[in-house]
C-alpha cells in the first residue's frame, strides 16, 4: 500500500458567540485565521464579499509531502496547553475538530495514525475530519 502524497491539517473551533481572543488566551497560542459571526470577509481567490455565518478560530500548520498527519497533529498540539480542563471547557462551548486534507498519489493510498496521536485527540475531545482527494483530474 502506498501512502498519501500530501497532507494538510488545521485545528478549528466554530461557534456563533466565538471570541477568538478567549480561545487564544485559553490555549496559549494565537490563531492563523479567525472571524466573528457577521464579519465581512473577502475571498482570496474570488474577491467576493462574504458574511461569516458563525465565528471561527483556525490554527494551520505546514503541508507535508509526503503526507504525515501524526507530525502535523503533534505540531498543532505542541503549540497549545496540555491542560485538559481547558480543552473540555472549550469543546463544550464550541464545535472543535482537526480538519485534514489528504491528497492521493495513486488510486489506493493508505493512512495510519498512531495510538499516541489518537489518544491525544480523544483526551482533548477533538474529532478528526478527513477530506480525501483523488489523484485524477476528473
């Protein structure tokens, strides 16, 4: 089995009453991008205005080629507090997940996450969301 060619990873928090500064303060790390509900943003590609339907706090790490989600998730979590009470409070208040983009090199690529990574995500009550992109251009 071959492995994915490239991976992306982003820690995401969403909520209508999301306060980016609260999350930054509680986690001990600033965001890469954030919005408050109702804020007007401009699309980087389209240039179109959009009104945020909810608040968001995003922490991105560098893409990995070849794919290495364990490394990316470890890098995200290493920047943030280990205080599980903080994580419990934030994940009760906001929707939270680690969003991962997986880009295939062939038609049958595989992925494994270590038990340590899975435990770290579970302890923090973080879901993992995987978007898998086929290697073809169809």
